[in-house]
C-alpha cells in the first residue's frame, strides 16, 4: 500500500501535529487548508517531498480537484485525516442560520465529501480514515447545539461508512478530543474549565495526534470512537 496521507485542516492545530508525527514515518503528506500560504508553510516545516493544497471541503468541486492533484503529484491516497473544523458557539435561539450552515458544511458535509472522493482509490487498494470529532458531539454542551450536531453526525456517518467499506479493507474511525490548546479554544476560560477535567488540564495537539496516528495504523480497528479528553466525559 502507498504511504500517501491527505490531511485536511493540516496547516494548524491537531492536523498540523498529525503531520509532524507522520512525516518521520516515511509518509508522503498532502497538507490541505483553505489558506494556501499557511498550508505551504506547514508543509515546508516538515522537509521532504510533502505538498500543500488549497481546498474548501464544503465544495465538492474543490474536493474532487484536490484529490486529482494529489494523485497526480503524490500518488494514490490511502490514508485520510479530516481535521478541518469550525465552531460558532451560541445559544440556538441566537444562532444565525448561516452560522448553522457553515458548521454543518465544514464539520460534517466536508468530511463526507472527502471520504467519498477517497473511496475511488481506496476501494481498489484499501485504506484508513480518521475523522476528528469532539467530546461535545457525544455529550452535548449548552451553547454548542449546532456544533454538537455536526460532530455527533460525524460519528454516525463514520460508523455507517465503516460497515459499508470494511469488505474493501478500508477502515474508518473517529477521534473525539476534549478541550485542547488550539486556535478554537484560545478564548475559553481555561482556569475555570480545567476544574471539570479529571486530569486537571487542557490537552495538547500532539497528544490527540498520537491517537489519530494509532488508529490510522491499527489494522484491526474500525468503526471505533476514541475519546481523548483527560477524563472530561466522566464529569459531563
């Protein structure tokens, strides 16, 4: 099997940490972001023959074009990480419809589209997919109903897809992080929130990345949701 991995949302946060772990393992990486300059910077930091691509995962034409370019320059994609995500926290009664659509398009539809595009080659050679969800998608949280729906839907989608494609030697898993130091959490009240985390701290992106790489490379795990939250689920 080729060791070509596409990392959507690979220019920062958890996706970038995944790339930093996979590059020394001999993978050829596609670092994909809506911001091409950020993707190029992240790919350049890795050294080697890794490439950057710009893509809006909510647009099917963009996704299809990106997969064609990746195959042309890197080879067939056999590993896929969906780490692109957005949040627009607000009580539902105050949430604008366009903000609902934005979260669902990026967090759920985007992963569906990248997985669909990946199937074309993975069905022939096998492959491994890890979708990045959230503990909020499993437990829910006040002020995050739409975000929770998008990430909860990702779990249902991933489990169903795992059943569909297992016979083709394609595995599909989910990592569900809790509070992790990323751009998405930088404005949260960390001192207050970490009191509810049994391990007493926010996680680091590299800690979530280890879980993602573990699932990517584990040949007998599929349809699984691996929670990486410092025990937060025990108190929610």
